[in-house]
C-alpha cells in the first residue's frame, strides 16, 4: 500500500475536527438542524485552513443516510464514498482547469438530472475565482434558480476576483488563519498517534512555519519526520527549517542595546558559520524586536506573543533596557535592510553595517525635551536667567566711611553672580527635599534607580496598603507569575533601605474583579490624556485658530504641544 501523507491521513472528517473555524462549523450545523440550508455557499480564506475539508464534511452531513444531520455517521455508503472522493453525486471541480464557458454548460446539463442514490447533487468548485467572465455569466441563472436537488459550494483564496453578481447569490463564510497554539495542539495529537517524539519547542517551530495554515504545518511535519525519524531534536529541526537559534537572536539585540560593536560582529560571524540565510536571520530579529515593542506598550500581551515563561522573562529584561523610540528606530532600519538583502551581493556586509549603525546610534530624545533645552539656551544667551537676590542682613548697617574704604577688606573683589548651571542646581534642590515624605512614587523611583527591571515591575503594581511597617501591593497576573522569591527579597531589602525601618512586604496577585488604586503607569496615562484634552480645548478656543478656520473653511485635524511644560 502506498504511503498516505499526514495532511490527507489526518484530514478533518467531522465539524468538530475543523480547528480554528468554530464560527463556520456552528453556523452550518445550525442551518442543517433548522432546515435552512442555502443552495450556494462561498468559502474564502488562506490556503490550508480547511475550506475544501469543510465542503466535504458539509456534503456528508447533507447526504448521510441518517440525515441531513450535523453529525454524519461516516459509515454509510454515501459517507464512505464522499470520504474516498468517489461519490457519483458529489462533484469536485478544479476551477483552474475548467475555466471555460463550455465546462459550465456541461455542468448545467448535469444539474438537470436527479441524483443517483443520494439526497442532493453537490458541486464543489475549488479556486472558483479562476473561472472566466463568460463562465461566471453562464452560471448566473443556475445559481439564481437552481433545482431543489442541487447545492453549490465554492472555495477560493481570492474572493475579490469573483463578480459581485455571483457573490450576491451565495452565503459567504470567511475562514480564519489558525493560531500557532491551535496548530501545535493538533500536531501534538498527530505525533502521539504516529508515535513520534518531539519537544514542545520543536512543535512550536513547526506550527510557526505554517503561517496559519494547518496543511502547510502538517506537510512540514511530514518532511521533518522523513529527515529525523521518530526522534526529532531541536537542533536538527532548526537546521532543516533554516531557523536561527533563539539565543543568537537575543544576543544580537543585547549587543546592539549595549552598543558593543565587537560583539555584534562576533554574533554575525557565528550566524555565517552556522550557514543561516541572512535574510531569514534579519526577519527573525525583526520578529523579536516586535515582541519587545508589544511588551513596552502592554502589560498583558496574551495571545500577541508566542513565548514561554522563561523566554518571556528574558524578553521583559531586554525591553526594560531600551525605550520605545529606540525599538522603533531599530525596526525601521532592519525592515529596510531585509528588503535590501533580497538583492544584495554581499549579504553579510549589509547585515553587519546595519547592526553596527544601530549600535552606534545615540539614544533617542523627545522633541519636546529638545525644545525645552533650546529655550533654556536662548534665555541664557539673552541674559534672562533669573539670579537669586543675596540674603538681606538682619539689620541695615550705615554706609561705610571713607576710612573704611581703605581697609584691606575693601580691596577684595566684588562677589560674582551665580553661574546659570548653579542656578539650575539650586532650583532642583527642593525636588530632593520633596522625596523625603517617603511616598509610594518616591519608593518606586528609588527602586528604579537601583534595579531598573524591578522598578519597571513595580510601576505596574497597585498599592493596597502603605501603613508601615506593613506594605501590601498587588501585581497583574502575568507579572505576578514572573515575580520569584529572589525578586521579592530584593524589593523588601530596598524598602528597608528607603523607609529606614523594618518593612513587612506582601505581594499578591490582582484578582480579575478586585478593586484597587491605579498603578503609576495608569496614573501617568490618565494625566497625559487629561492634559491633551485641555490642550485641544484651549487651542480650539484661541482667537487666531478660530479666525483661520473661518477664513480657510477648514477643520482642526490634530493638536500637538510645543511645550511639555503645559499643565
């Protein structure tokens, strides 16, 4: 007996087997149970997500001897014939091979006759968008008034190429791409049945390589088993798929953040030695940077990131060491580099120069901060820096006599006014005094100055109670899972250093419906939102803005602050 590939051997045979398409399965099952089955259906979606398989299952459900039923038996002659693709009443037509109007005319002649021994004649046309315009026109009348014994199921990956007149006569179902977790779960079931050993990380690699297509992932698994046998190692799998070791990717980004050019060149040398394609390497670096951006903008990545707990902790550590602006600059440059690598004759040099450039870029600064510095410089150059007046004496002394002017003290030079830098230092001194109240924001700033990563964690925490010597905080679920015993001990030690007293620290997990004060990050976002709202309101009330709107008959699209000191 010839070998049957995994994609065909484990093809879905029931609606429950359709992974990631519950919205389609449930709708079709409800239509059968309520006897409201339309005569024409259009299944759209990416390749390998289950369109043709769903059409076969639907055909079995309609023609099953126990049906129509949402649960075809799979044992009756009709179900067996449809599963084997040998049913005389279910026609599977390749739209790419039967594109002409004569093929559709022949199909119309076939529709006229009753089914041989089934309940319905079912026509499944795959890649229906390949039909010619004349073929679509010949199909219109049949779709509008089909015989009662005929059902049509069209499948396509490009629904925009189908005429609107055809679309309006069909019920459309959009098949989604299948998530990595769902693909990996199905692959785990298959390898358990096939008695193949592979790690969870290896399954995730294969699932990611499918790009949301179950069939592509199963075909890759077939290839991996043929190469590695029944015991698949992660290193062999990476070599076969051309994937770069995760450790190399993290080390590359770490070297760029540390601005270590020598280490960057060392990593690229190892990538070249191991035979990885530099374009694939660049894509994976971009994907890793995207993970860091997700961690910077949300505290609960959820399904946005496909990473285990240990890997997530490493990514969080890297994300804490760089700003969002720096990550965006890295992504912009590397995405351009990835396009250049497709046509570059010196791929290694192109990749090296891109990473060296990133490692040498100065840290990004906000435009508002630069504007403030320019304004401060202008004031200094114009001599407008305020100079504090000298402290007045307790009693006013009489003017000195001429004899006093000849004293040695009178020959000393007059005291110079304070320098601008010293003026700023004096104005900044009260801020240090304000931290002496030992409040929660001050403690978080203190921790962040000592341990950046722990301070970033505490910015997401909710302060439940600060009645010393007891300190109670709550962390979101995903951050609480990463707070190990060592980290809690470090926080307690820093609390003792800050509050100068014995502190009992209690860290709990924030319940879903628990009422708690907002975190520092949430307070900052709310303040920024209120500030932008008031800024826009003030701008719209400005007389010059109103005059400009009246004269040019325009609208205000966006309001941007030119001074971050606005309150």
